[in-house]
C-alpha cells in the first residue's frame, strides 16, 4: 500500500518501509490535528470509496427481506432470558412499561439509523471520533456474536435435557475462562459461511428460521394468557418507578441488532423506500410482540415466584405444561441462530465500509466478483472464535453493553452535526452556536450522573433538565438547518435519543468500555491515523504530482 509524506508544503509519494513509518510517527501530532477535524463528503462516499471494493455488491433485497432481517436480527433469546430476571429483581408486573420505554428509545435510534443509511454515512464528527465509533462497532459485533454463540450452546443442552455446561470442555484455567466451547465456534463458522455464499440465500434461510421463532413466541403469548391469573398483577409497581427504569436499561439489550439492517443499503434495490419500511416496520411489530410476551409472564406466575434463570420454563411447569420448556428452548435456539446469521451479515458490511476508509487494512473491503459479498470481511469470525471459545457469557456481556450504547449516542450526535453544519457553507457566526449541542450532551450526562449518585434526590434535576430543554429549544430556534434530508428525516427524536442513551451509560459503569477504548486508541495512533491520513492526502494530490503507471511501463519497454 502506498503512502504520501508531507515535507514542508510538498506532497511526495513513497512506499511503506521502516524509515517511512518512523517519519510518519514523527509527524503524529500534526497528522492527528489534521484528522481530528477532517470530514468526509458525499461525493467521496458515493463515488470513490465503493471503488476500493473492486466489485459491486448485488442489489437483491426488498423491504420484505429487510423486515424479516429485522425480526431475525433482533428477536433472539433476550426476551426469554432478560424478562424473568428483571421481573424478579427490578420491575415486577410493571415490566411491560420497561419494554415500552426501551422500545421508544430503540425506535428513536432506528430513526437516526434510517436517515443515515438513506442519506450518506459520512464521517460527520471527524476522522478521530469516526474511528472510535467504528472500533466500538467492531467490538459490539465480535463480542456480541461470541456471547450469543455461547448462549446457543446453553440452550442446545437444555433442549437435550442435559446440564448447561455438559457440552463444554472443562479446564483448570481461571474462573470465567475455564469452560471452552467448541460448539459455539462451529455455529459461528457455519453462520459466516452461509453469509459469504449469498445474501439472497441468507435471506431465504432467515425467513424460515424467523417464522419458526415467531410461531413459538405466539404460542407462549396465547398459552400464558389462557392460564393467566389477574391477581398475580398486584401490586403492579412493587419496586416503584426507579425499578421500571432500571429494568428498561437492561431489557433494552433485547432490542439490539436492528443497526445491522442499516448496513445493507448497497444490496437493497430501492434504499430510500425499502430501508425505512424495513427498519421501522420490523421494530414497530417487535415492540408490540415484546410487550405482549413480557406481560404474559407475571400474569401466569406471581413475580415473587418467578425463576430468574429459566423463567418461562418454570412458569409453564407451574400451570402443568412441563413439556412447553422444550418449545421455549427451541424458539430461543432458532432466535439466536437468526441473530448470528444476520449479525454476521451486517458485521461484514460494517467492516467493508471501515476498510474502505483505510481505518483497518483495505484487504477487508474487497467484494467477491461471483458472490457479490464481502468475503474477506466475513472472515472476522476468526476473531469471534477466540472470544466464544474461551470467555464466559458474563465477561462478554459487560464488554459489549457500553459499546452498543456509545454507538447509538454518537449516531444521534453525528446526525445533528450533519443537519446543522456544511463545510464551506455554514456561516462562521453559526459555528459559534454549536455550543448548544454541547449543552444538550453535558446536561444529559449530568442528569444521568445525578440519577446514579442520588436515586431519591430531585434538586439536581432542577438544574440539568431545564438546561437540556434550553439547549434543545435554542438549537431549534437560533440555529438554522444547513442541510435538509433528501428522503427521510428526524430531528427531535435524535435529541431525545442522546439523553436516553447517556442515561443508560451510567447504569453500567465505564471500566470495561474504557479499557477497550484505550486499546483502540493505541492502534489508531500507531496505525489507523497514518493510513487514513496518507489515503486522504493521496486523494488531494495535485494532478501534476500523480504518477502515470502506463507511461512508466511504456518507457520501460525496449
């Protein structure tokens, strides 16, 4: 891969070697400052970056495919696992309100993802923040898939009526790393292979598996309501409003995965029409299904008697339907299979986009000419193998939660920046008003911090909440939009999504997220920064300095 060096005011082409790399490192400060505020543009994203994949992806998906991809990507084991835990520990029968709150939050993030995928996903916040967000996208996909693969093994053993760890290899390693999981590795490999072969065939397989999963969920809802006892719903708020919102922060994870659909714009026949229908349509139906499934459990069994580990199985057993636990395990298994399948599909597209910008090696951006799929990017399953083979579920879950919420927050912020700032067009005096956005973000974080530090207090909200409303109102009134959405747009939802997702950040803590972010920044400073800088300046190179390879070949011939 070539590199462009900056010496004084000249741009000189050179090839990578140790001396070149040392020179690049010596310019780290200058390069970082340059890339910190650099922003991509629509023409580059539409015209130039896709060429780095050498071949186009096949446009074979419609809104119908995307709706089913939404079902397959979102509805997994989360609804069966998280619901029982949160009913027992935090929300009680009011769990349905937790799912409503999380569903609204997820829908706002869906709106942001829809506008970005329909428009152009440029790096609105600068190269550095774009890399940090991209790194968290990779972390979310790799670790999240590994966690689901290990859950797949647990539910498979449940279906076989065996102990949960009976199919894992027991070792003498430290607890949390001592149960090796070869079945999880095999499941991930199969999912990656299917995604490599054909996007269309993956869609067909997703249809079939999603139908089976939805039939199981429909059975759970109907059977639970048949055996419902309304007296089990009292008291409705045993843990108060705080418990409802604590549960909402957890069950939000059950809505995760919808962002995979937004990566499929290049393979969608009519993106401006199909992606909004696919994303919003699937998430609307999923929210209703989740609320019905959640409310059915405490109606069937008193919240104090619910088993937080195998809630639905024990609840059905309490009403004489012991055999139903196998159906629940089958539904969860099918759900996790489609989540892995669609997750692998979406993750490969994320990796392709990131590699096109040279944030990671551009080899990952190549699209195979026959399959029309990013085969090299799909090979990221190798990194998932290590995680799912060694790490237990608790370790994986703590690593991925913060990354997921950080991504959604940055998506909302980037959308606002895209709306209110256009390079070389936005007046300078309007740029000074960007502090309104900082007020919104800061007040959101302060509100979240106060919630975590003083759950029963109210004085802090008197300051932070009015500040948030002031920033939102001031931005709407005093800062005119510089760019209007071409087809699909949302504004207020993005602002609210910032507050909601910041709130969830402080529900989990920052330790695991901070460690992963430090590792990403080390990679960026030593590798990613220089690759993206060199590529950007290669594009900006004057025509007089570009080397004509055909002329060189002609001169070299005898």
